[in-house]
């Protein structure tokens, strides 16, 4: 079944956009200004502000504070009558027929084909366990709201299990939390876990002292936040130490199971290479969406080692100018007016800029004009570590260089930037009030753990 009207019937080009992340939403808003039939497809009904997802996982914020229904966010674009939003998972792309194959959001197994004249794929990324997918059961990653709810449940229930445990060794295992990967997500997660243990849950248990919990940050590389400069990395390490986070660098994980994790240490004198930790969070690897492989099979494009699609300078596929790939799924390069092309990092500002560039190039094609190469503007990088602890590297055009700072000034700047880029006035107001309350009271109001849904007796479906 073809779900989109033909271009011949409407006289409008059919544009299909896959994914409503940062890149997808920017592309929709730009293309909605022209006379085109736009179909936006996403596996969820909401847009998610991923940079703050770890705060949902650590009970600092509620899910609605950092997300919003897609149709509400794009209500102005929908009022034009040219935008259709569909809930479903794209399982394949037929580049020859110019169709997108979409699975229904229910368990019916139905599929439909949606025709396009122009396609923008912004499907994002998923977790990579470096060939050890069996670790995912014991070490969840953090990409979706479902991931955040799962991690929050594991963290809070770990303290409950420790409260009931009489064996001291087993109790300490429940009070040991390990975060694998010391990029921004891992550092932010470790810092928040330390704050929960040291402040939020203090004096809330009779049999355990939450302040005796161990929070470990395990990194295979030589330092934390490797994308930052070495001085900034050292500042981050100092701030993590002040929060009570134990950092293990040069530790390559070789085992994760229900009992904890093991790793190869570069120096045996560093101590034990096996840690009993009942709660492990994965923040070490990212892999491109499986749609990359679907595009490679259908359009004959090339994938890099991470499964990302290698694109042309204008973000299109070689031999298929009607298809553009943006965001974390694209192995893109920035093409400045001067100097050699540089790889584009997988960050939200890059995705937004790619979305706008893809939309602009699509309009140029419709007008018969030549497309332009993508140029990424790097505004710098931010990472928060904990209360009044953060590092920042900000590009200052007037000085023609980056300015690096840390501590309280960087933390305040991080707060301002994230509030500013949140979508919706209500979300900004709610997040700001929640942060203010947490800052002065150390309380986290999102510490609610839902009971698992029980299986219906007599049903063969455990989820029924």
C-alpha cells in the first residue's frame, strides 16, 4: 500500500524524512516552508532531548521534561496541510523503486510502502558492544526513554536490595555501580550516581549508609573525555575525584555478567581486574542505525567501520542525489572554504546543521540549482560532571580561538545552554524549577519505580 499521494496527483514533490531527532526536526521545519508533500516517520511519537536523558535515568528529571509529542512540536507545520506524521519503524529502503518500507507500530506484522521523490534519512545511532551483544542484558546503554527507565529502576532497586542483604560482601556488590566509557555520557552518569549516593539518599535507609556506595568509571583509553584537550581532561578527573568517583583508565572490559565486570589492566599493580558490581551502565560504544546496512544493500553506498553511511560533500549518496543521510548515521565531512575537509562529530549541533543543509540542498535541486557542500560550525563542547562541576570549550569568533574553563562558571554556562535549546517554554520552565529545587534541597522527585507488568495467567504471551 502506498501511503503518500503521488507527485502527479498533487503537483508537489514527495519528501520522506526518517527520524525525528535533532536533524530530522530541523529538516522538516525548513522544508515545510515550500510547497511539498512531507511525510515524517519515527518509531516513537515523541522528540527526545537526548543530552539530558541521563538525568531521567538518575531520577533528576521526569520524561515529559525533556520530550514532547512530535505532532505538537510540529503543529505549525501540520497546519499547512503538507505534513503527515506516521508512527512506525522503517525496516527497509528500496532505492530503485524509491520506496520506504514501514512496519506497523502494532504486532500485526503489516508493512506498507511509502513512495518518495526525495528522501532524508536521520535514523540516528544505537549501542555498540564491540561484538559482545550478550553484555547488553547486564549493562544497558542510554539512547531512549525506555533505556532511561530501565537504568533508573536498576539503580534505585540496587539500594533496596542492599537494604535487605545481610551478607556484607553481597551488600557491597549491590552498592557498587560501574559506568563503562568515560565520554560525556559516562562522565555525566558517574557524577550523578555519586551525587545520589552521597546526598539524595543520605539517611533514607536504616541498615545501609548510601554514602558507602562505590561509583566506578571504567575507561579503556588513557584519559577521561578524550575529545577534550588534555588540560580539560585533567580538570574533569579532579572534579570526579572530589565527587568520590573512582576512575580506572586503560582498563579494557573483557567480561560483563550478572556478578559484575572484568577488565584487562595495563599494569597489574593497579589492583583487581574483576569487580563485583550488580549495576553496570554502558556508555562506551555507539553504532549506526541498521538502516545504514539497508541503504548499502539497496543503493550500493559505502559504510565505515561504525556502520555509518559515507556521503558526498552535499550529504547525498553517490549515484542517488535524491537520498540524503544526516546525523549520527552519516559519515560526513565538513568542507570549509579554506583547508582540508574534517570529519563531523556525532553531536546534536552537527545534526541540526546537517538537517538545515539537507533541506537547503533539496530546495536547490527542486529549483535546478547546484547543491552546496556541508560546512560544520563548531561552537565548542560541554560536559557536566556534578554539582558546580563541569568543563567547557567554547569557540569565540572575536578572539579567533577556543576558550576553555571549568568548575562553577562552566556549570552555569552548561545550565544556560541546555535550558536554551530545550524545545518548548513549558519544558524550559519545568527543568529550570526542578534543577533549582534539586540544587538547594538535594532531592530528586522522579524516584518512582513502576512494578513490572505481570503476565496474564493462561496467556502464551508473557507481555499480554
